[in-house]
C-alpha cells in the first residue's frame, strides 16, 4: 500500500474472515496505531465502527461519532471493545482524519475503560 496511514484516520476495511461476534463485512474503521510502528509493520491496529440504529444506547466502551465527521455519512459508533489487528492490504478507501481533540480523548477513555487501565 503506497498511502501513508495515520493514527486517527478513518478508512474502510474488510476484516473477513471473522468468527462469532466479531465485526465483519466492509465497514469504516478507526486507525489507532502510532507513528513509527505504523511505518514498519505490515499490520495495523484499528477499531471498527458500526452505524448507530435508532435509540441504541452508547456504552462506556463505545464512542458516538456524528454524521459528517471525517467523511462519515452515518452517525456511527466506535466499538472500543473490538480492537483488531489486520494486514494493511485489507484497507480500502480513506474517509478522513479525525481532528476533534475532545472526541479523540473520549476514544482514549473508552479504550482505558475496556482495558481496565483507568
């Protein structure tokens, strides 16, 4: 892949094959791998996103991203409990870079909650 992949970018990815309750199908994902590590590895750490359904609650290990943020069409939920590592070749289209610092902090806090490192 020739494109530089940055932490906090949203891309599409197809994480198939999946097992059980893992998020599958091509979907937006949030890149969470940092700097130099991202440049030297052929794999990428990410969080899958899912479209928010009507009246769906947001849990402490999830973060709501409003439609229009970083190129997303739908209101979406970052699934911080579904941390994945995939080969970079599974990435598709780049949506955009998440720039809202408060939203980044919410995601970090949700990851801390999920990993028990509060």
